[in-house]
């Protein structure tokens, strides 16, 4: 048997074990009202095929050995108010590049398949030059694939991140332009002080990045992003929670979060050319600025545009998914009314 055949056999064995692990990890679902569901960085998929909403959340789940591992669960709903779950959709592979806590999972339906974008954390502290800053662990964004919104989501063969291995990165999201898939992600302030948004083209099957990583803008480019003072006097500007949307008149917008006067907020950037490469300018008015953030948009089955985000941002344990109906004015997005 040659090396390629051995690799395929190894992958087949791995997938079989992974699916067994995923099956083991399924728990008995229960019903919960959205106001009682603690969640940060909520992400909702309106799956047209099943006419079901899926809400994704990072969680500790049981693996095939009955031990807890980092993973992702989903809750499903028909009305956005009452949710059934949790259902385990992803268990971090035991031989993944890192296996720590997961942040901000989001799922995209792309060319007939479903893709999980997840930020994974390690137990390895980031080696910083910024003396006086607190210690942070290394992290990056990785993409996983499945045939269903219910998973199981599996890694690509190399089990490596889609962000650079030496870069503190998080919150990857998907956008297609001219038939090509791209990932936009945040290059963290922890490494560069002034956090940025970065663009990279992906392979057609989203298996790995393709081409150069291009910086789109920095957090400090928004007048409303006031930054946070660190113990040594440095100011850190945060970029979090990017989500791309095209308005009814063709304007390309990006929702993203940072801090205004120590309060987590959602702002809007606009591409001057209508293309991902920009240049990007910051709209002056905040979308939401009251101790809440990390927003994303989805469309209900009756055609309404919705925004969901978590609020409050602190204290920990109080976070809930907030849902607002939105108005697309053509030039920007505005809150219409709170739904849940």
C-alpha cells in the first residue's frame, strides 16, 4: 500500500471515529425560551430546506470517551422564540492543531454544503512585546464542513487554521464576490494594538486560504472607536464580530464591533467601490452602542431582515440573544423594532 492510500485509510478511520464521537455526544434535547438561553456571539441560520432556524453556540461537549471537550451545539426553532436543544454538531478533533475553548461559531450554507467557522483558543500564552499588558492565549480561525446544518462538522485533512499560524486572529466570516469565496477576519489588538480587518481568498472548497492576506481597515479609523487603556498606558483598539451585507441599492456594508467609552458597540463600515477590497470608510452613526455587540444579519422565512447580537456584554452569564427587525434604506441599516 502506497503513502497516499495509507493517508486515505487513516482519514477514513478518523472520520468513522469522529462520527461515533459525534453520535455519542448527542444529548437529550429540551425546550428553552430565548430569554432563558445564555449565549455570546449568537449566530442564526435560516435553513430554507427545512424551514427551521438554527442557533449556534460554543459549548463543552462529551467525546467518544465520555470526557468533556470543546465543541459547538445548535438549537433549532420554528418561531425564533422557543428553541429545542442542545444538539452537538461539532467536537474538536483530538489531533487538531489546537483544542481549546471555542469562540463565535458561525455556519454558512455555500454551494450545497455547510461550513462552520470557529475561533479556537490554545493554552499557550501569546509572547507579546507590550510590557504591562495582561496575558492572552494564542488563537486562530478554522473552517469545518458538513452536509447538514446539524453536522457533524469535520475538519479538512491538515487540521490547520485558515488564519496564519503566527497571527492572533479570530471571528472569520464568509463572503462570495465574482464567484470566488473569501474570508474576512480580525487581526487582534493583542498582537498589533490597533486591531484590523483582514481579507483572504479561499480555495473553492474552502479547504485552505489562497493568496495574500490584505488589511482592509484598522479599528482606530472609526471616530466612535475610543479604545481601551492598558496598565502601561497603551491604548488598544478592538476589532470583533465582522459580518458583510449588500444593501438593496448595491452598497457593500460590514457590521463590526469595538468599544466606545468602554461600552461594547456595533458600527458599520462601507466599501467606497462596492468591492471587498474597498477602500472602506466608517459610517458615523453606531448601529447599537449599549453594552452589546457581535452582530449578524439573517432573513426570516417571510422576508424580514433581522439583526441578532448578545446583550449585555457583561457581566458574564447575563448574555442573551437580542433580535431586532432591520430596515435596509439602501445607504445603510437602521433598527426598526425589537422582536425578541
